[in-house]
C-alpha cells in the first residue's frame, strides 16, 4: 500500500503553510511512520466491524431543545476579529 | 505538618476534626510550588489569589460543620487542556496562548460543586501530543526525581506537581498513555478510566475515540476518591456511557494474566523485573497468575498512529484563526488560515495533522483509517476473549524508566515506542492503572500497569489497592528537602 507522500498537496489540504525545510523534515518523518504502519495492510481483517465508539455503544444525543449555555458575547469573546456580533475574515476570493 | 505524605481521606478527616484547615494545606502546597517551580516548571499558571480565597471559604464550611463533600478543601491541579471558566486554556500551544475559557468542563463543574481548591494549570505536550512535555510551546517540565530526565507526557506537569507535593492530586488526560506514562516516570499513581465513564465535555479534543480524563494521585485510594467525584453520564458528551457497573473478584480469587508480548522485545530488564516482583507477591498472596498471549498488541502502535492522527487532523481543523486563538494576516481567508496554522502549531502537532490528513484523503481512507478501525475491533475482541480466562492483565507501564531530555527527539518512532504498553487499553476502551513499585539503578521510579475489562473500574481500583499494600513502596522524591 505504501506510496511516497506528496507533502505539498497534503499541506495544502491541511491548510498549513510549510517552508522548504519543513517539507523535507516532515516528508522524512511521515515516510518513517507510514512504513511502520504498513504492517496493518498485511492483516487479514476484512470481516471485522467498524465501531465509532470503542465499546460499541450507540452515541446518546441529547434532546434538541435550546437551553442556557454560552451567551452570544461569550461565544464570540475569543475571536481575533468581530463586528456587530459576526466573525470577520479576509475575503474568500482573490 | 507535611501534607505531602497524607492521603485525601486523612486530610479530610483532619479537616472534619478541626485539626487542620484547608487554608493551611493550600499554603503548604503553594509553598512547595513556589520552591520547586524554578527547577521543574510543572505549572503554566498558579491561581494564588483565587485559591487562597477558595481555601478560606472552605475553612468556613468546615468551621460550621458543613463541608460540601469529602474532597472539600483538597488542592487539585488541572492539566491545561481542560477548560476552567475565566482562565486560560492554552494546551501548551502558541495557537491558544490568548484563549480564555468562557465555561467549565463537566469534570471541573463537579469538582467545584464538591468544594475543591483549584491550584493552577499544568504543563503538557502541545495539544497532549507527546510523551515527554518536550513538545510544550512554553518549555518542558523536568522530572522531580532528577531534572535531567523527562517527567513523561503528555500530562507531565500534572504528574510532576503531585510527585513534588505542589498539589494533593491532579487531573490529566490519556489518549495513548498520557496519564499512566508520566505517573510512572514521576513515581505516582495514574488511572485511565473506561472510555465514556468520565465526561470529555470541556476537554480540548485530540483523538475523540481515545481521549479520557482521569486522576493522578499519591495513592490508589486517592485515585478512587477523585474518580468517584468526576465520573458519571453527561448529556453534553454523546460518547458518555450510562453507568452499568460490572464486578469481578478483587481478593485472592482474582486471576491475573501476564501479557507475554509486553514482557519481550523492547522492554528493559528493569521494567520487566518490577512485573516479576509483583507476580511473586501476588502468588504468595494466593492469586493465580498465568501467562497469556495478545499477539495483536504488537500492532497497537501502528493502529494508534493512524487513528489518533486522523482524529486529530479533524479535531484541530477548528483552529483556523476565525473563532478563537491567534491569527496571522493573509490576503484571503485560506491564506490567513494557512499562515495562522503555520505560526500557531508546533512541529509534532503539524506532523500528526499532516499524517492524519494523508490517511483520510481520497484514495487512502479505506487502506489506512478504515483498516486501522478494523484492526482496532480485532484487538478489542482479543481483549474480550482473554478476559474470559483472567480477571486482570499485568504488564510494565513503560518499557524503560524516565529517559533524558533529547534522547528520543530524532526519530519519531523511538518516542512513540515509550507508549507501547499503554496504547492497547485506549484502543480497547478498557480501564488501566499505573502503580509505582520501586526505583531503578539510577534512582528513577518504576511501575506496573494493571488492565481490566470495560466497566470494571471499581474492582480494578480495589484490587490495585491490595497490590499497592503488597508492594509497600512509598518513597517520595527528595527534591524539596534537598533545596531547603
């Protein structure tokens, strides 16, 4: 399974700006890890189930009713930039 | 009085009998923190004013004979990835260096309602990713037994403060061993409960299907008291389970399995000998001890290093410079995010996000993440089958005692190997505890790990208490005495 990682495209997907030095270091480290985890591809586990909860429990969602948690101001209180109760971001298009 | 040598129940009884006050105990742990911090750097923040105030309020409650609980007035430190209202939660990351939590985690709310004194926030590997605290953006914590050695991680600060006596107990979080491994390295008790028994609401998520909050304490009894104070179903955490306690033998009828694969390659003689010493004591006590094989534990590291980074890459996508944390300039939103994440995250965090992004990307998802989830089910079944034969499993907590700074920072796999014995319990969601057993030739703490079936936490703690008595190891670090 193991294929060499295209670090530039993965960094783009992950939205992390990498320097060339970073790219080299991460490419090397990730290839070491991917080589190690490649052992999994040889396991004969096709019939195993996939559980999202480790104990196989069903996720218990609470009732969809509104209640007092955070106020609007509290929820926005850590944002780097807000205006009139909205988050402010740079333009999404060039 | 030296409170560092007292258990929570002893302190609580002295409070009730009016022989000791919470403010006196807080003063002592604060003095210990003030003395030791310049050497070990275990705290990111000490809450001196607030904690002094809280201790005086606790004094008054005992004075009136109305304590809120048996842990009222007990000073407890909190790992800095757990939210405490109106305090910073930095996760030891530059990304969250300016974040102030507007709410309490469920565990904090429970402890607050029980009257505990929050002493401060403790250091960790950035976003709980690491095994030595060397990945903290604010500098590493040093091991109180010897500052040339790491305290373990990621909850290194939480383990070090209990070890040195700057808190009576602490909370940590454990994704692949982050409570048990530092507890082992610092000579204290660390307990990872069954997944879902303690609410994760308000714990900054790293790998949601593996993360679990738990206590780090001086004794198993203390761990039991703290665990009972924080456990319970929480509607705010969809993965939280409704309690259905399962009991297994805790006396000499308890049957113990020694995990063959965790006693072989990669395990130091010193770590192995502690398990052998404990087995001998158990046999003398009348317990049956047999060797068992869990071959898939050899695959645990590979499974973990796909699932944890995959979940981490999804969880940490929320740090985008929009809603919280730092922001770096960019001409478009995406450029701003790329620059913010480049500046805000440290190397190990970036590495795991990149690995997880790759494992979840189109064309690789089934081969990597899907295969890892299936392998996780297989390993869980292996545990279920082995627990039909034995009640508990024993192994070393760590392959070696605490290593030195810089020793394992070159090759990522070398550092990851230090979680070899602890990761399987996270994958299977089962409870596991680290109990100190003795000292290495270099006078660094050694320990054993006990695991038991899901939902048998109370039995595991009770059985661990009896093993702790058999071991009768209660040596503490002399760091503070050496300084005085």
